C-alpha cells in the first residue's frame, strides 16, 4: 500500500522512494536523463522534489522540509508549487498514483536494454584498445 498521506518517517521514506523511482522510469523522464552530462542534476532534482512532496503530504512545514533536505526554502517552494520541471514531474506522478493510474506509467525497458548493450559494446572496444596500447608500450620498451 502506498502511503499517500504518510504518518511517520518510515511512511515518508516509502512515499519518497516510490515517487522518485516511478518518476525516474517515466518515458519522458528517461528521455530527459539520457544525456550523461544532465543525468546527475536531474536525478538530484527529482530526489529533492520527491522528498519535498512526501514530507509536505505528511504535514511538514517548508522550513522543516528545507532543513531536513539541506536545500533552501525557495527551492522547496518551487518544487512544491510545480514551478520547477522536477517538481511538476513528481507532482504528476503523485496525482497518477492517487488516481490509481499508476499502471499507465510504463518503463521503457527496451530503451534501457539498448543503452546497456551499447555500453557493453563500448566497454569491450575500450578494453581492446587498452590491450593494443599496452602491447605497443611493451614493443617500445623491448
């Protein structure tokens, strides 16, 4: 059962985790975090937005949320009001969960598998290149 109005730390963390995980694996979010240079920023923002919304639903004040998450009150307000893209996305996810439409959010596993396969191929290519470099170094030193 998803605690939509959490009571206590355990339920807050459960809602926060569900919001983050579910939001991260929405198709539109996977497209946004595809760029490695943007990924860390997106994940951090989504984590803060998820934490803020979960704590707000538990009845915590903005000052408490900001202090607990280590962010400014202004940042927390932006996420809670949906003024940040991360806040909008997490709020949409919360609304989907609340309305029972969570099954409408589908993880694009084919995209994840494709990305994983590309990374495996690149890893093999880099290992082979590294072997070639070591062989050239050995030739030069001999």
